């Protein structure tokens, strides 16, 4: 069976979604004020009854995370598309389609064995079908998908600005106006801060403090996704952004100092000219 996770927005307004589910009598569970669990059938069949559709929905399960990730278990692509469309009204800063990151893998349940990961086939094998077990795995997949989004975002930011250090080396300055430099600095600052605000994705969620028996499933998938090494590489890339930010900041300060020096020179020149003019008028 299939698991897919999508990074669709900067975050989700889960409190509003809970109120909506309560008003429509949709069965759901709210964990730690950061994850909502519900069944695809409960949402889709209510919508189909309104439309008069007869087609029965699958028994897929969905976890929607406050940090902007939706994890689907055993849903088909059409159901995923329909549910993400329903949920978009609760999104904060929804990403453009071109920026959406998605990760897929497969899973199966073997009640008689132990949980493990088949890395070669990208398969997660669980020893039970418990909702909390799936949530533990979903936490790891959600964090990985958000990290993938950050990795691509940082990579694109670095590529967009990679010519600046070379230009600074060759010319001793950057051929951008102060306005353009300020805009680039602003974008780099926002990129860096956005990732720093989500730095908690690199730590074990609070969910497992109360339910330590499920933490092994989380770490099993975290190891499969090589999260620690990826986080380390991402931090190195963030260091590159910090260096770019420092270069632009220094160049902007230089430009401002140069303009100030020019203004001072002009003022001194005007003062000298006024003194000379005064002396000339005095002798006349």
C-alpha cells in the first residue's frame, strides 16, 4: 500500500479545521495541537452526498500537520487531489504548484513479525495497523518532506546568488543599486529566518514524551530518510547564505558610506564657494 506526503503550505490553521470538522460532524482526532487525523471516507463521502455521487471512497487515512504537511495512507491520487483542494482554505501562505514537494513510499503490515524498513524497495513494514503507529511514521515522513522543501529552496537561493562572490572578487564591488542590494538582503534574511523558525523539525517531537512506545517507529524511518546527514548539509548551505548576506551587507554599507562622503564633499565645496563669493563681493 502507498504512503504519500505533500508540502503544500507554510502551515495549516488546525484550530479552524477542527471547528469545521465539528460543525460537519466529521470524526477526527487532534494530537498535541499540531496534528489532525481523519479518515478519507468521512470527508469525501459527506461531500459526495451533497453532490449526489454514488461512488464509494476508499478507507484511506490522513494526517495533516500544523507545519504545512499532509500525509496520506492508502489513498489514490484522485482522492489526494480532492482532499488537498478541500483543505486549501485552511492553509497559511499556500505554495505555488511549482514549489510543492512530494515524497512517496510503500508500506505493508505483518502482524506476525517485527517492524523494519526494506531500503532497497523503499518499503516500510509495520507490525500493527494502529493509528498511533502510523502517526509515528507520519511524523518522520512529514519532517522529511519539509526538509526536502527547505533543501530545494536553499539550493535555488544559492544558485540565484552564486555569481555575486565572483563579481566581488573580479571587480571589487557588486554592480547592483542600493535598492537591488536591499531587496536581495531581504530575501536572504527571510529565507534564513523561515528555516530557523522550523528548526524543531530536527528534534524528536513532544508527542513521544507521552508515548515512548511509539518512538522506535519514528527513529526507524528517520534513519531510512538519513535526516541527520541531510540536516547537517542544510546547515552548511545556510552558512553559505549567511556569507552571502554578509557580503551584501558590507557592500550596502560601503555604498551608503560612499554617498555620505560625496554629500560631505559637496557641502564643503558649497561652503568654500560661499566664502570665496563673500570675499569677492566684499572687495567689490
